[in-house]
C-alpha cells in the first residue's frame, strides 16, 4: 500500500483541449471534460481522464490514462501511461 502524499493536486479542463487552449502540462491528476484535439500535447504527472476522445495528439500520463470516447489517432497519436 502506498503512503498518501501530503498534498494532492488535480486539474480540470472544462471543455476540449484544442487550438484556443494550446498544449497543457500539469503537476498531478488532470480531468478533461471534452476531447483532446489534433496536434495538441498534454502531459500530467498523475492520471489523465478524458471524457471524450483523444484525436491525433500526444498524451502522456505519469499514472493511468482513460479516454471514455476512445482514441482516434489515425496513426498519428502517441499515448503513454505509467
């Protein structure tokens, strides 16, 4: 069993990550209410939960990666977890 950390940080994106939001880098867990659109780079030291789809994007999670809508990367996506 792992020890709890003294400080837990979680981030939240209300909507999609696209051109208007730019790339996202976060210390801790990250929740995205929408999609991660083509060409974006998203990283988090903790888990990443995407309510929508991951398109042709680069996504890297230090822990778990979950995409409720799946990954539609068209051979261009790069998704890593752990």
